[in-house]
C-alpha cells in the first residue's frame, strides 16, 4: 500500500523544533494538513509560519501532553480544526545523558512519563478518531537506543525500548481497527537534543553537530509513511549499530564496556 499524504490530517507532537519541525515542513510539502503540538507556543507559531509560507496548512495546539486533560483537549482540538484525524506522530521526547548511578528516581519517572506513557495514552485515546480516518496510521519516533541500549543513555534507552515493545504489540492489536502502527529508529541527528537533556554528565565525545541534518530524518519519515514501512532505521550509525547488534550482540557489548572502563578509569 502507498499512503496518499495530500489532504492527510495528522497530529504531530514535539513539533516546535528539531526533527518535529523539519518533519512538519516536509509533510506540508507533501500536502498534509497539520495540527502541531508542543509546550512552547512561541516556537510552534514560528513553525506554523514556515509551513504557511511554504503553502501548507498547520494549526497550533500548545499543551503539556503529560497531563491527561491536555491530551484529551489536544485530540479534540485537532479533530475540530482538521475535520477529523488520519494520523498521529509521536515525536515528543526528553533525553538524559548520565550514568544510572548518578540519576534519581524522580528524574527517571519524569522521562518515562514523557517518552513512554504520554505516547501510550495518546495512542489509546486516538483509537475511535483514527478508526474513522483515511488510511489511518500511528508513527512512533523512538531511537536506535530503543533497540541497542547505550551507556550514559541508560534511562533514555529504557524509555525508548519500552516504546519499541509497545509499538510492536499494538501493530498487531490495532490491525483489527484498520490502523497501521509504524516505528522509526533515527541515529545521531544535528539538533539541540543534548543541550535540552535533563542531565548531561556523560564523558564521551558525542559530536552531535556531525549527525544527520533534521531534514534528512524528516524526508525518511515521510517516505516511511508513504510506503507504509513497518520499521525504519535512519542514518548510517543507526543502520550499522543495529545490524551488529542483531548478528553479533556480544561484540558490541564488549566494545561499549571497554569504552566505559577507559573513560572512567581512575587517574594514575
């Protein structure tokens, strides 16, 4: 099946910057009609302006999606302004770059709330709306960390792994509703992700500025929606890491453990 995106009505979370912003612009170019949500209304307004300049349609729905009432209000508003809903793209997320021993229970719970429980409940609440949609689909933008957990991204990896597992389960469950459930696993992307992390105390040299441009990720996501591809690994680093993880999991674990010991070795 090839999904026709012209006129396709979609709610995108975390749309105020980075991958979410780039994805909104690519979807607008494809002719989709957009409802965009995030916490920052000012940033959302700027994205909507860019979409409209490009000739697209987009509506601002600022909200804190960890709040149940806000989630329900966002879905209701999206249906109202778009006249229904065909797609839900769960992109909003929070990072944390620290060793597990240095974190806190509350910090971990906050991350699980944003990265896992929020998209989970949005997917649950969106069922009756999406069932009425045209070629309906849910896309969960997780991370390569959801398939290959990385040191110092411990809590983040756990939250994304939970989202990966839920996505795979719902893919078969939601088949009875006629709703496709897609999974995207991007690698390192040149955004402000590290700067926006809850904690950033890891020692490795990450060099996010050398990652993929958000526009590259956005094009891959749009292509995935059009082709209705069940799972997509985006970026060379994501592809090779996940291939090694699949066929030689012991090798990648030994390499990662060796690097951690090197970075945290006691000073001579």
